[in-house]
């Protein structure tokens, strides 16, 4: 049986086969697969009046599936929520407590790990093509980052991943957003299926969730966080369940940290070298970080972006940083300086409040997207962000 390989992956796939043929074949097989259940839902409801669509989705999210109104929803919506009504056997909400505790002990380090390491590495892959075409990070970068942080904060709240709680709801909302963008990009003449495969493929998303978990742990330790093996394993399982709810098939969803590390390593070999889109998005990410942290003065913003760039280079290594066209800089002492500053901030937080976690939580809340109207269920209606209705 001949596998349909998107042409941008051929060179990397040949190299990855020599490293781990099983993971390489599985990854490439998923580059042409989306999320059939969610994709069917979007395709079937594309002509549905937006407010009615949102009403059906809201009822499903809060568990009001027995109402006559929900029973009148299109079958694909009912099938979608019926499939999400069953929790996998491997999910253990109580086992998430150590990971949640570790997250809240190290919130600022998690945010730094994501912005300076995990997300940058992600944009060095074909994932950048989808993000660049939508313009979401460039046009509405601050909102996009705050939405990401809101999701991460909610899945690491106590009981956040219980059915119908906010971490659970936001994970499924992301699944629907991905499906809608996948459909929109598929209709766009700008997306080349032969070269790139499926937009927001299950391969890309499987890689992303492995990065959010395992690579973030790697960067956390590099930046000075301390954690037990139990906390690390628990952290991994929170992300695993969120990934499952986001529609990543179990055939490409990691099981533990070792599995995620292997998937991340082989996927990066399979992926083509960083593209111009990768370079633009990495720059947009670094330069947006001071803004979504509330620093708007031009001089201060520029100085902080320069520091974040140096820290990011120290985290991801010179080879990738050079590929992403970072400004040349020395990384000597950069991480050590970051560790010292973080320790000082912890002490200030402790002596001013009696608990450094208060500062951590306030930081997380400040850089997360909260809305008094609750979680929105509207979806994009154009693949280009600036041409889409607000979502």
C-alpha cells in the first residue's frame, strides 16, 4: 500500500525513517487526516444561522442534550456531543492534582517556557502555514495569546477538566475552531493540499500537544523549575486529556512523557525546514509578548522583546534561532540571569503576600482572555482573521 505523502514532507520523512520508522510512518499518515467527527459537523451546519448554531453548541457544552430544542439539532451536532459524553478509561481527574499544583507553583515559568520555547518551536513547522494564512497571530496576536493562556489556565484549575467545566468546554471549543478553520482553508485557493496535506492535520495537532506537554516540561526545568516525577506525569496527563477533547485521535496522541518526547523528535525531523511564514510568526510572537503583558511604552516594549528574544535563543538553541532569523546575540548567562530574577520576584511575592503563588495567579489572570459574558461559541466565518466576524 502506497502512502500519500505531501511533497513538503518527503525529504524529512526519508531522514525520519532511519531514526524511527514506526513513528515516522504514523506521523506522515496523519498529515492527510483531520478530525472526521468535527469536520462533518462543520460541513453539515455551514448554512445554519450562526445564532442557532451557537445555541445548539452551548446546550451541548453544558449538558442540556435532553432538551427538545437540542433534539432538533442536526444529527452531526448530536453525534458529536454523544461521542463526547463518554470519558476514556485512562482519564483519572484525581490524578491531575499533582500536575495542577506544579503548574500553579510555576505559572510564570510556564508562560515563559511557552512563549520563548514551545510555541516558537511549533511555528518552525508547517503549522505556521495555517496560522500565517489566517493572519490571526499577526492581526490579533494579543487576543490569540490571551485565548491560549485562558485555555491553559482553565485545564489546570482544580476540577477544570470535569465534564462541562471550563477546561473541558474550552478544549472542545478549540476542536470546533480548528474544524472550522480547516474547512475554510480547504476552500481557499491559497492552500496547497498536494504540498502541505490537510490544514491543521491530526499530525500537526498531535505534535502540538506533545510539545505543549513534554517540551514545556523540558523548558521549565531549564528555567529552574523543580518538580517530582509524579508532578511531571500528572502534568502530561492533563494535556493528554485536553488533546483528546481537542479531537486528536488516539492513534497520534501520546500516552506518557517518553512517548511524547519520541513523537516530538521524529515529527520535527519529518517537518520541512522553517519557512518564511515560520520566521514572521516567531517574530510576531516575541514582539507581541510585551504587549499582552501590558507593556505599551515603545522603548520598554522594545527592550523587553529584545530580552525575550535572547532568552528564547538560549532555550531553543542557536541553530533553530538562526533559522528563524533571530538577531545575533550571546546566550552566556542569559538563563542564569532569568533564574535569579525569578527567585527575587518569588521572594518579593512571598514577603508582600505571604504566598508567592498569589503573584503567579495574578500574572496568569492578567495575561488570559476573560469575558464577563462567559465562553463564546461563535466561530470564524472567513479564514483571514481581519475579514472574519469577531470570535
